[in-house]
C-alpha cells in the first residue's frame, strides 16, 4: 500500500412482497363493493442529472460559505477565492450543480485527512475525473481544518478534496500542488468523528470505475454527504 501523502495524489433490501388470499375464493372487501388496491406511496423525485463541466466556469464570489450535511452531522467551509481562484471556482461549480450529494468520505486517516469527491455514478466520474483545472500558487499552509483539492501531480485537480485533520504543513506544502481554498469554520468536531474504520482500504480506481455500488457493498459504514449548499448572504 502506498503511503498517506502519496495516495493524496489520488488518492461510494431485500424487497418484501405481501400476499393476501381470501378463503374459498371470497374477497375480504365488504359485500357489494369492489376491493380497492391500497394507494402506492409516491416515489421520491429523481435526482437532477449532473451536468458536464462548464466550458467557462462561473466565477465564484470573493468569499462564500458551504454547508455540508453529512450522516455524522453538519460542517461549514468558508472559501476565500483569492487563496486559490481556480480551485474556488471549481468547488463553487461542484456545489451549485449538486455534485456532492451521496458522495462518500472514502479515505479517512485520523490526524491527516478526510477525503471525498468521487461521485456515486461511474458515468459522472468518467466525465469529471478528466476535467482537470490549472494549479493555483500556494498562498496559505495546509494547517488543521484547511480544505484543498487532491492532486496526482501538476495541473491534475478535478473533483476530489480533503480536509486536513492534522497540521499537514510539513507533509504537503512543499509539494506545491495542494493549495487550500478555505477552511472548516464550524463543525470540525463532525469531521473528526466521520467513520474511519476502513482507513485507506477503499480502492481508488474501483471507486471511480464503479461508484457507490462498490463503496456501499464493501464499505457500507462509510459516512457520506447528504447535501451541500452555498449559504445565502455569504
């Protein structure tokens, strides 16, 4: 297994059927009335499809906050565009199109990182995983609570991000490809308690290629993002 900082460089019932039968071929409905099938519960609305990356990404606000609702609770990320403009714009685009819904925290290394950003649909990954953005200069360090994009080398950031759960200044800053876009300003205790029982066990390539079908089957207790939204007025 590759070590922690290397993987950051790329480092998701049984249906029951009830059968009712009458005695002697008679119906349980009152005499003189036809039996009426029970109304079916309305199906939840289908999630909107994730669009392809915009040819010209929307410029993000100078500052904005994103609230993540997760299976472990909420946390909020404050982004400052001047820290990493390309990264901030991409993050803003991903949030506003609903990309992060049902996305798993697939790599959890206590005291190092909580990593996420592989979509649950392999077809979405096939498009977005190659939509890489240019690097941003390092303008702040990867201290505890900062949020940055994962990278496999120069100019390879796409959709995966991580929260530094420890001070990664010495581990990551010198590589010059992990430019923080902001930091967790509320709910760092939630980030710390995200399920880390699987550590770095989930296979990155299989997660990208198979999405949540792979992650749910083999790592069913992974925490995940229920929703992510830009907070108004931020």
